[in-house]
């Protein structure tokens, strides 16, 4: 597969000759593309196409399980994050993740946001307080929870919990934020709040958003990458891909012929 | 058709009747225990020690506190050990071949005759130490506890959704923080219920104490000396010839039954709370 | 900072690993300790002569395990004959017959009864059930079953408040709640859909229970029964109070005799000679192997699918 990099702007992530294996089974084949800084890239494709697998490579989530194997290189700025010597804890400071289901920890709202900050070694109470407040404001959750920061986070609604997870992820100032179908379990109103939030956040950080909701990809993303069976079928500006897809498969998928 | 209906009727009746026979026996035990033993419970049972054989009165103070000491020490040894072992199976070993062997073995260990554990500790602790002791009794009970705790903690931690672990890792948390701050916190109610259940299981154990903490007439709570426990005292008194001993044994039976039930019910309330939250 | 993470992670992993492997160590240690200590008895009497000899004589320093093994075998089998049908009855009742609002309270009551320590069952047998058996059951047996030709002698007895029979009944009462709870969980795994299809075909309730549910959960029920047998074999306190502790083979249901666990419980701390003690270690080794094989066997062959 040839290298695709037709972005107009500064490049943040560079994926080169990348393969991924679950045991002996190859899941991602020969990926070559780059990602523009401070924008939203949507990963789309039918289920089983490997879009979630790819998203989980950027913070090396696959390392949690035995027998997973990477081949090739993924650069974030100038660091090859697949380098075995890389410190995963540092990498995950740089690359945050928001999951499909809300994953509020069984602690207070404040402690949830402070979780990552404390790991970074921030102990100063006022600093913690300021950064928690800032993260909650950036995640558009502050007004809803400011009076009950010490209450259990698991009592919040699903949409609020998901925004809490976003706040928790941005509290540590990541450069890249990965959304793994993060609105799939939410109602339309919560979904649209989170979409607005993604657009707002993309002014300051690079977002990679896995979604099976094509309208969502069209609404929020600047670029779209279409994956099928672990291969990149098409990669282009979203408005171009959705109006004028070059590949027959992309056309079929966008027209809803398989899903 | 009629034959089938009759068969149905007979089968269901036999099941119901046997169920009621079983239930009857079981409630009979509780009722007769309370009926025959309750009036031997009085304040002096808790505040006095045995008087000379054959005299009325006296109490079980030493045995009660001895029991508390042995069970308490056993819990201190067994619970952290079992929790860590369970953490290993659920968080590190997962589905590896050896972990599954450990799972099966520790599961099987919960059904090993407890008297065998007593003999094992006798050979490994009592003989080298040169005598029966509190510590030997506690080790025996701890060995009974560990497999129970390991299996239950393993099962309880497995119920914690994996997304929660991943979310913590994604924030750059090291494994021990993920385990203690997130996984254990999510499972805390279940963990408490396991602890209570494990204590209720060893609280009534007698056989493993016969050759380890043994029994004693001299009130001493030293770790390297034999000690009286409620269960062994109850056994000795019941098998003894004096009515006054039998009365104390009834009192011991009541105290024991109700404290075991108390821990068991508390454990259930905790796990009920876990599921209804 | 990062170094601290690495160090704590390393220690947590290895300490918890040690405690997990510790269980394997204990099992291996158990076997070794029992084997080493029983070696003298094995070499002195020979394993097969030991298990077939009915001499248990501290005075002459001669020991054979037959009486205790027979006692253990008989109490286990008789208690199983009494307990298993009743326990299955309770399980069927709880799963299929009992009205819904009673299921939880009766289920919890059964589980609480399974939690009562065995020493309580033994104690109750000695002071409550034993005297009742002597007063009512034994005269009944003497005037009915004992009059039968040939097998009659096995029911005859006098002044037997503690006996093989009492011990088996106490043991049975003790394992009923335990077995019932296991069997109930085994029956519950039958999918509702399967039950509904049976009813839809016009099966009666009993036919659904006996032909569909029992067949579906057959292996789990056999596993539950084997685990209960393992419980009964190794039970000490429920038996020791009421078996009579007499070193002779039982001649009838109403005779006092002994079991492996009762012999060990009563004589272990009083063993006056090395060979005496070693013989008891050998009894313990046999008991350990029997119960361990029973449990592992039931887990491997019958309980695998249900994940218990």
C-alpha cells in the first residue's frame, strides 16, 4: 500500500509500514498514513474492519494482553511509540483515551479527575483543585457538578459520566486524544454535547475518533480514514470522501450497502 | 394420560414431602438448641472461668477470648495472604495454564478434611516447637481460610469490568494503582463479604484445633502456649462426665452457632448490597 | 517517580504470585508430611495388611486400619442413602415447586443451616438425637426389622444412643443443606427455554423435571453428590460425638464403632508409641488421598461445564 499523506498543515502522527497481530492472526495490514495536528480524524469501517484495533495502538493498549504484536513504526512527533524501550506510562500521559462505555471510577467526581494528576506527581491541593476545575470546565461539565464534587461519580448519568471521562483524560494535558466509539452508548442529546466538545477540543489537541456513525464522522471530522479487513481503503478530507469517494468499496459503505 | 398424571402427582408429592422432612430436621436443630441451651446463657458464662469439676457455675471466659485470639490471628495470617493470591489469579495469572491449576487445587483444598490440616500443622509446627500453641492453631485455621479467600477474591475481581482497568491504564496508571485504587475499590463490598464469610467458616472449626492449639486450664494468652477455645472446650465438656460441664457446653453451642450465623448473615447482607447498588 | 512505580509493581507481582503458588506448596507439603510420617507404619505392617487388618491394639503395638476404614465407608454410604434423596427433593422443591415468594427465604435458610459448624451437629446428636434414637427408633427396629430372617441381626441392638446409625443420621442431617444447595444450583442451570419447550410438548411438570432438567444437569448433579460424599468422608466432629469410639467392627446398625476421623481425633494426642502415631498418619494419608481424588475427580469430570 502506498503512503498516503495529503494533509495541509503540520503533521502530528506518522504511521509507517505498520502491521498488527493478535497471536498469529494479522489484524492490520501494511498501514501507511499520517495525521494532521490539532484536528479530528475519523476512523470508519464495518465492524471487524480493525478500526478499534488501530485506535488502541496509539496508546499501546494491546500491551495489556499477551501475544499481541506490532510491526513497523508509529511516530508521534519524533518518537517511535512502538519502540520497546518506550515508557508506556509516559506514552499514556501523552495519548489519552475515552472508551465506548463510560468508565467512571468508584470514587468521587473530584478524585476521578485528580486520578491522573496525582499519578503525575501533583500533590499541591490548590493546583489540583485548579486543574480539576479547568478540566471540568473544558469538558463542559463544571456547571452541572460544581456543587457535588465530593459525590460518587458513578451516580452521574451516562452522558455526564462520559464527559467526566473526557475531563479526566484532558486533565493531564495529552497531545492526542483517542475516542473509541465514545458516543455509542449515549442518547442523542448527550451525543451532540460530546460532539461539540470534540470540535472545541480539537483546537488544542489531535483527536482520533473511531465511529460507526457516518453522520457523526461527517459532522465532526476534518479527515476520514476508511478501513476494511485491516487495510486502508481510502483516506481523504472528510468532505471529499463523503461527496466523491474514489474507491468502489468506500462508495458502497457510505451508501450503506454493507455495514 | 391418566397414568402420566398420577406419576406427576406422585413425583411432585414425594419431592415436596422430602423437602419438608429435610426442612423439619434442620429447624428442629435450631429450635432444640435454643430450647435446651438458652437458659444456660448468663452473665457469668462470659466473665468467669471453669470452677472445679462437678461444681455448678463457672464460665467460658478463657475459651471465648481464646477463640477470639486464635481466630483473630488466623484472620491476620490468612486474609491478606488469600487476598493477594486471589489478586494474582485474577490480575496477573488470568487464564494461564498454571493459574487454572492453582484455581482447581485451591478450590479442591476448600473441601479437604479439616482434621488433615490439623495433623499437617502438628507435624510442621507443634513438633518442632515442642508443644501445642496459639500460633499452631492459628496457622491451621489460616490454612483453611486461604483457599476459600483465594477462590472467592478471584471470582469477585473477575466481575470488575475490564473497561475500568483499561481506563486506568490509559491514564498512565501503573498496575498496582490500577489494582488497589480502581479494581479493589470497585469490588470492596464483595471483598468485605468474602472476609466475613471466611471468618464464619473457621469460627466453628474444631478438628484442626485438637492437635494444634489443644486446650488449657490456665488462662494465658501467650502465642507459644496452648489455649482454650470455645469449640474444643465444648467438645471436651460434652464428652465429660459432669452435668455442670454439659451445661457450659450447651452455652458454648449457642454462642458458637449464633456468632457463626451472625458473620454469615453479615456477609450475605454485604453481597446483597453489592448487587442492589 | 517512575522508578517507584516499577519497584512496587515488581514486588506486588511477585509477592502475590508467591501466595498463589503457596496453595500448590501446601498440597504437596500435605502429601509429603503425611507420607514421610506414615512410612514406618507402611514398612512395618505393609500397606495391604494394614488396610485389611482389624487389629487396633495400642497395648500390643499392633495396628490395622480396617475397622476405621469400614466405619468411614459405612457412615458415608448410609448417610448418603438418607441425605441424597432428601437433598434432591429440597432442590426440586426449591427450583420448580415452591411458590416464588418462598424461594429466597427457604433458600437462604438452607444455606444458613449449611453454615452451622459440624461440632454443633455432633453435639446435638449426642445430647438430643441419640437419646431419642435409643428410646424410640431402637425398640421399633428390635420389634420389626430385627425379626426378619438373615438380615434381622443387622438391626438389633440395645442401649445404643451412640452408634453407627446415630452417626450416619447426624452426618446425613449435616450434609443435607450442603447437598441441597449444590443440587439446586445444578438444577437452576437448565435454560428456561428448554423447560418451556418441554411444557409446550405437553409434558407434565414431573416429566419436565425428571426427563429434561435432570438430564440437562446430570453431570453437575453427580458432581454435587460426589462433593457431598467427600464432605461426609472427611467429617470429624459430627461423627466423633456419636459413633461410640469403639475399636471393633460393627455387627449391626446399632453397634458402636469408629471411623478414620474419630480415631484420629480421639487418639492422636495420646499415642504412646511411634508406630501408633505413624499408623494414624497412615490413616490420615488414606483419608487425604480418598477425599482429594473424589473432589478433583468430580471437578474434572462433572463440574467442568458449569464453571463451578
